């Protein structure tokens, strides 16, 4: 009885599998991880900035003791709102830039992988054509001999 799970791994070209499938998959995964790290860091920076601003505003509010202080606080709120709007705009632009960079790098990886597959297919085709030509040349004398023997 033969074991169905025993197979000869030599029949598989692991270098070809590596270059055509696993290496591009690892490269894309690394690119995705890099993007995730950059996005998380951007979110952490933004969260810290927003938290610091909110806490500073709360401290300013606690300091209000009279109508003049309230007026000053409310005027400061307008400036803070303007600064936060600018910060939000900058953060959004940063995320868009990160995503565009990711798309460009993904396209480069895809183009590289496609080029590798095309080169590999060309090599396989050339190898098959060479083997077919060789087999035909080897079979021709045998066919002639067989034809001559029949005649």
C-alpha cells in the first residue's frame, strides 16, 4: 500500500514558486504592514495633538472667573477652532499622500511580478520548443528506418 501523502518534492521547482508567488506576496505584505504602521503613527500623533488641545482648553475654561475671562476664553475658542480645522486638513492630506504612495508602490510590485511571470513563461515556451525539436530530430531517423524496413 502506498502512502498518498508521500511525494517527491524534487519534482517541484521551489525556486520558481518562490520567485513567482511567495516573494511577491511577502513584498506586498511588507508594503501593507509599512502603510499600516504609518497610518497608526499618524493617528497617534493626531490623537495626541487633539487631546493636548482639548485639555489646554479645559484648563483655560477652569481659569474663567468673570465675564471678561469668559469673553477672552470664547475669543480663544475661535482661534482654537481655526487651528483644529487646519490640523484636520493637514492630517487628511497626510493620509491621502500615504495611500497614494501605497498605490504607486503596489503598482510597481505588480508590474515587476508580471514581468517575472512573462519571462518565466517565455523560458518555459523556449524550453518546450527546444525539447519538441530535439524529440522530432531523434524520432526522424527511427521513422525512416521503420519505413525502410516495411518496404
